[in-house]
């Protein structure tokens, strides 16, 4: 199956930012969406917006740090739509800070959501994809997985892990499955909301306002990877502002 129309697509972290923009774009192109996020009110509003515009979307409150939650959203896609074509592992947080701050709780949260959340998505969807003989993982990493800067050691480590896991999965996937990594640069989202370092939070918000590209730019990259023919695997797309170093 190529293109986007009628594909059943699960999106985690769908209630805002890149996830929300991706949901709106894919719905407009005819996808059947299963939307997952922790923020149920925003998620419900997005689902209703898509439905009112003639699209198809269902939703559920999901914490990707809980394996049973991720399994449930995949089961929900299959029970409601009969199959699953694409899993967009988009949920992520970025409470960046210098290592000297010893914000160990933040480190744990990034590992649980940014790494384990992706692994739980793979564990939930891979058996279904194998059974179907087709399926596509789209894992959202970051330009931090390519370039490390002070304050981002743990965050970058989690995104390096997403790239490594994705490449290993791609090599194991065989000819029937596809794996894509999307690495966004500075994007105007709520990325700074999870930051517990006041200095880095203010700095990030300022930089985002000056340089950030709209989340729709990342959504278009995700759509591009999904719409390719089944025998074309887009390995990775890096999307960043032209002004970003």
C-alpha cells in the first residue's frame, strides 16, 4: 500500500506541536488516525476538529512510559479500523539542563519517554506488522542526535538511542517493513515546557521564537516518508531552520 489515503496511522504525542500538525495534515490526506497523548482534553478537541472536517480519528489518553498504554493504543487501532499501517513514535520531552545540576528525575523521565516509549511502540506494533506482512515505523529523533551542545547531554543521548534503535530495526525488518527517522531542528512547539532549568528554558524559548520553523514543516516530512511506495524506505530526514548552526 502506497500513498496516505485510508492508511491507519497511530500518532503518539498527538495533542500539540509536531504530533498535532502531523495529525491534521494526514487527516486532510485521507488517513484514518488513532491519536494518543497524555493531555486528553486537547486530544479530544483535535479528534473532534478532524471529524468535523470530514476526517476519521479516534483517540485515547496514553502515557508512552507505560507499556500497557502503548499496547492498548495499537489494539485500539486494530479493533476499530481492522489493521495498522504506520506507527509514528512522536512523544518526547526535553527537560534539558547541565549535568552538574544533577536533575536525575529529569534524566529518568527522558529515558522513560524518549527511549522506552519508542521501544514500547515497537514491541506493540511489530508483531502486527509481521502478521500483516507490511508496516511502517516513523520515529521522531532530533538534530540533537547529530550535534551535541552543552546542557543537552542526556537529551541528545536519548535521541542518539532512537537513531541507533531505528537503524537496528531497519536492518532486522527485512523487505516487508519500513523504518524512518525524522530529526527536527528548532521547531516552534512546547518543547521548553518540560524544562526545569529556568535559564535554559528562557534561552530556548527566545531562540525558538527567533529561529524556529512551524511544526507543519516536520509534518510534511513525515507525510513524505509515509506516502512513498511500499518498496521505498526513507531512512532519515533532517529538517531544520536555515539559520540553525
